[in-house]
């Protein structure tokens, strides 16, 4: 223990709180207090260590570019996540330029890293359920359940949170105007999804920016942002953001108007973003930092004036300080300039993923800007972006069957049994595995549709097989068809094959369009053969349909 005298520790904490609450006080006041207090014979180094631990604000990076910010970000998703976890950060955001290309890799990698705590949480919740329903024996139910909940809380504290985001371009006028220089590029804006609804809205914003607003860059505008603002957190971004640009141009009225607009639309989910990139090497951008100093000064004033909270970021583009030179060369490739070109674009070479300690040192005078990054982290919910395949609904003749009819005819137990057995009726999945599979396929509601499509697919396949190979079918043909139909159904893809056979038949019979022989693992399908999607004899060939 650094402190044996708890009263000493409490006095230090109390004094620090007073310093923080008094915005006119300085850290020097606190250090003076420490030195005076040491005169009373206290352990000076212990006090200093406590001072450091108290002052250290927790922090997470909310403005991060991966290699999916093409020819700009130089960091791989895995290295960024690994470094953040090694530094005991509780999460990070990925905010690539104008795109969400890296989001799936990001969430997949974080889920892999979280697999240990998640398995522990799942097992503990299962144990609680067992204790409550009596299937798990317990001496003292209340105590054991409380203990399990405490372990769940501890395991949850180990989870690393992925924050899905994008650094978007906001059109200076509207996204529909594309008339030369005024409409090129746009103001930068960091947009983060705090829940599933926000994720869907972010997808809409980014998609529309590419399909409707693209002009040199994928651009959105204020109308779109207001329409899809639910579930989103935004910050003013780097020097390329609207508010910073207005400040550097001395357009303070316009800066205030922008702040008030975002505050009205996003409320407490709008933040003013500070950055400090002081170049320390000769061959770097030394013009950026003085501009940031000016911008930060006004951001702090606007924060107090409009009640908008501050955050700090580092505009991460590479992992470690040592990667700055490699990133510099990447920018040469991006801009088509030689390394020794005196007119080429330069970064400050400060844009690495800095540790919590480094960020605390840089923003020691604005501790709330550090701690507010945790406020944003805590606003963001855990949610999955995985879902069952989204297929168009193929129109099945009503005289064959309907979803409503299947719901009356089959119970959920019937569906569970069918989707956990193989084509021969043998159980191949445990109850837990079966429930996971049904969840991945979209739940029981989706399963009724899949079964209907699978049954109709089977009818067409066997009708085609009898036409091609004769009736009755040989055991070889029947076994092969049953195996393939089982794979198609349990993977949730019968609707896809129904749609393919429909447009292939239309091409041949109605439109006079040539159809090729097919390729890939799906082309090795006996089902496709008997439909004459492929005019080949495949039964003597070894084709791995399951690879499809």
C-alpha cells in the first residue's frame, strides 16, 4: 500500500477535486499543496504516485482511420485493436473516410477477442437460469445467484467495445448541387452509431452519400443528417470540419450557427472535438498546430457558451510513432508526388494511436475532454450487425402452400427437429447448437418461409430428375438430391435457387438469351442439373456443393 494513512489519501483526493472544479485554479496549486503537505513528514513519492493515478483520466480513441481509408490510413484493424487492448482501453471507434468498408472486419475481430468473456457470461447466465428453475442444485439460491451476477459484471468489464462510425463529408450547400469548386469535397464530420437504429441510419447516410451526393467525394448534407439523426453521435472532427473551418477563417457567427444547428438536431449527442498535433520533426506539417491552438481556444469558449461538451481525439492514421515515415510515403502515393517534392502534402507525423498516458499528457489542462470520450463509449450499446441472408421473396403457387398454412400445419418443435437433423433424419445438432442455428437463420418466423421454399424446391428438383433420369429414380440420384436439398434448406438458401431457376428458364424459353454452362461449386449441383440450369451430366463428377 502506498498509503497507510487513509486520511492523507482522502485529503489529496478532496484537494484535487477542488482544483478541477475551480476552472481558474491550476495544477500548480495542487503541486504546491503536495509539497507543503510533504513538510508534515508524509511519504512524498506515495503522494506523487497517487496524484498521477488520480489525475489520469480514462480515454478511448473516437477518431480512427484504418487501411480502409484508402491511400490515407496505414493501420490494420487488428493492430489497432490489439494496441488499444494492450493499453487497457475499453474500446475504440473506427471512422474511415466516407466509407464503412472495414466495419465487418472490425466487429469480427473484436468479437473474436471478446470470445472468452462472452463464453463466461453465457455460462453464468445459463447457471442462473438453472438455479432459478431448479435444474441446477444450489445450497443458497440467493447467494449463488448474487455471486454469479457479480462474476457476470466482472466479465462484462473485460469486454472491448467496438464503436461503428464514419468520418463523413458534409456538402457546403446541398448534396444535390454539383457545380464546381464550391461543391467539391465538403466539411468533415465524425458520425458514430450508438445503437442498432443508429447503425442502420449511418448505413443510409453513407449509401446516399455515394449514390446521390457523390461529387469528388461521397457527400451528405444537413437535410439528410436531420432525417437520419436518431441513434447517432456526432463531433466536429478535425480542421476540415465546418466549425473549425469557420473559426480559422474568422467566421465566428457562422461557426456559432453551425454549433446551434447540430445542438438542435443531435442534442447531448453533439460534441466539440479538440486535436493537438504539434510537429516535432523538421519534415512535417508545422502549420497545423497553430491553427489547432486557435480552434481549440474558441471551441472551449463555445463549449461554455452553448453547453456543448468537449472531447479530444488524435485523428489516428497509423499505429505507432515509428510508422510515421511509412505513412508519409503512402501519402506520396496517394497524391502522386515524389518524396523530395517541397510542395507535397505533409501530415504532422503525430497521428499515431497514442496511449492513454500520452493523451493525458497532451490534454492535462482539459481533463473533461478526456473523460467525455468515456461518456460516449458508455452511450454506445453492444449490438450485433450479423443477420440472416436477406433474400427476395419468390412467389410460390398458392395451390402448393402458403406461409400461413405452414404456420397452422407445423409447430416450432417440428421446425426445430427438421433443422437439427440431417437428410436421413439423424440428429446432428445439440439443443444449444440448434437454437443458435435457428437464430442465425432469422428465427422461427423466417424458418416457416425457408421450409416452404425448401419444400417447393424439392418438388421441382424431383420432378426434373424424373423427367431427366426416369421414374423411379435410382438410389444414387435420390441420395444426391436429398443431400443437396438438405444443404440448401439448412443454409437458408432455397429461395436463391428458386429465383435463379426462374430467370434462367425465362432467358432460355421466353427471351432467347444464351445461358452458359456455369462455374464454381454451385455449378456442381445435381439440383441445378435436373432443372437444366446446367446442361451437363454431373453424377460421375466429384463436386463440392457444400463449398457454395
